[in-house]
């Protein structure tokens, strides 16, 4: 069951189930010119639940849907919303490439089968973003502005959605709370350096409410915690590489004890490997 969390007079978070895994969040903003949906969840059943939450709050039309990035759990519900989908040009490209392959009509049944509740995805059709932007896009919604800003880090097209009037920012998977962040997906990599730069930018927005891609509503404290994860990752990889350890030895090095509590620890060694490739291997070439 998706839970509705009111953030401010005009901004809402729709929180994914915490169990058995920390499921994806979505959100929406209610403006004079209609509702703006931020991410559309992984299954049609969840997207319907998201839509019901929107309808319980407002009868205004949906003006836009924004995809913060191209990953399944943030875009598969696009088809339910009768509005143009906005995304960074790289997100559009990634989704387009997926539709030509794994997400093609012939490939989708296999993708759906892999999920715990395939019945929640019956009738799935991938809707690609139609409004693509370069670095940033500002939507003038009459009584408020919705700024979509590409920051990268988690994926090449990863973008945040900032509503200055509500002091609220939706971070997509730039922020995951209670589970490890992810530096790669399909054939695509994020970037440790861009992620750190993105978090610096996010800290400077003057926002009060930070909506993570996964996990509960957050404050600056959680943003700083994920920043310290990446700072620790970078410092450790560079230090161990400086001591002459190989990629394999660094990846197998015991994980950071202070992050032992968080879920999906299988992602951590994979993140170490990506960090090594970006921070060490690149310097050797
Ligand atoms: Zn996600």
C-alpha cells in the first residue's frame, strides 16, 4: 500500500512500502495549473494507487509527469497519467534504447515475470518522455514554479525536482535512505564525482523537505549521510589503491562497519568496483 504523506500545502510524497524491501517513492505537486506527478512507480497497481491519492487531494487535471531517471521503478507507471512526460534528454535516450531491446513488446513479458507480483503489471506499455530538456527546465505553474534540474550522479540523466515556494525537493535515487545507493544499472554508470557535486548543490537549495527515491521523508541530515558514504567510498578506494592493492583486493576489503545496518549490502562491493574504475583506473590510462 502506498502511503500519502503531506509535505506542505501543495506538495505530497507517496511513499513506497518499507517491507519486504524499501520500495520506490513518488510524489506530486498541486498547482493552479494542475497537478505535477514526480515518478510513476514500478507497477500499474501502484501507479493506480498513486493516481487515487492525487484524485483524493485535487480534481485538477494532471499537467505534467516528470521522470527523475530511467529506472523501471520510477517510470513503468507513466501510461496511467494523461499528461506529457518530462525528462532529461539522456533519460529519454536510455528509455528509448530499452524499448528497442529488453522493454520491447517481445521482451517485456520476461521483465514482468521477474517481479514479485507480475499480475500487478498486466497491460504494461512503456510510455517514453515527450518533453526532453538539457540542463534544466522550469515549469511555470501559475502560483508556483517546478524546477527540474539535471544533476547526474546516480545515472547520466538523473534529475531533481525543486519547488522553491514549498521548500521541497524530490531527489529520485540521488538519495536512498536505509539501503545502499546504486552507481550502475543496465549498461549505464553513474558517477561518484557527479554524485558528490549533486549533493553539494542539493544542500545549497535552501530546501526543508527532501524526498528520497527510496525510504522515509528526509532532512539535511540524510543528505549529509549519503554524502559521507560517497566521501568515505572515494577516500577508501584512493587510499587502498595508493597502498598498492588491486581492484579485486579493494572490492573484497571488509565493508565499512558504520554502514552495516543498511539493506542491499550486495550493492556495496559493486559500488566499490565502479568507484575504482572511475577514480583509479582512469588516472592510470
Ligand atoms: Zn529507485
